[in-house]
C-alpha cells in the first residue's frame, strides 16, 4: 500500500477506518530536514490511536509560512521520508497555510500538536472537539528543530 494519499483517497480511507472501529489520529507539519525530534513526536502521536494521518505542508504552503528560502527539502522527498516511518500510516499533502480543510476532510478522533501550541490556538481543535474527539499536546524534544539545524550548518560552513 502506498502511504502517500490524495485528499480524496484519505476521505474514503478515514471513513473506512472509523467504520472498522479504529481511532484516527491527525497531525501536521512541514517536516523539513527530518530529525530525531520529529521521529519522537510522530511515534508519540501514533501511540494515541490506530491510524496516524500526517498532513504535510506542500512546498507552496511551507513558503507561505516559513518564507521564500524554505523548504530545504522538496515536498516529494519529504513525503517519501515521513511515509517511510513506521509510525505514519498515511501522508497527505496540503497547499493551504493551515490544515483546517484537511482536518475537516479526515475527521480524526484525535488531533495532535506540539505542547508549544496552546490548545486554544490549535487549528481544527474546535472542529474535532465538537465531533466528540479530543486534542492532545505532545511534549517536544528540547534543543532540536529544523531551524536550529539550518542555523548550525550556516555557522559551521559560512561563518
């Protein structure tokens, strides 16, 4: 099974999973330059249910939220890398700056974000909760992020 799904495919799959009594978990992010913090975060998210759907910001989306120099790694490569992780069941690319529409398509029972996000600022939280679901905030590994990796590379190689 190809883990990378279109929005339309994911709508059908998530409905099937719910009918089978499986708990669908959703998270999202850019996952540009995959690192140990990402892996730990996705493993924790996957542990909250039966199916982990990862909404992956497309290159267009990443540029909108991170600026013209990002992403470092293109969307096709990022999708293949995160899809290779055991914790991830499906990857769905989205072009919008936020995942609200994709969350409404997937209708997860559990929405996961990093603990650095206050729950009242988590996009899609209200939608998930009004449908009887819940929001979980996962503690992130300290001192690791794509931005700090990029900054470190810059210092090491460009002064």
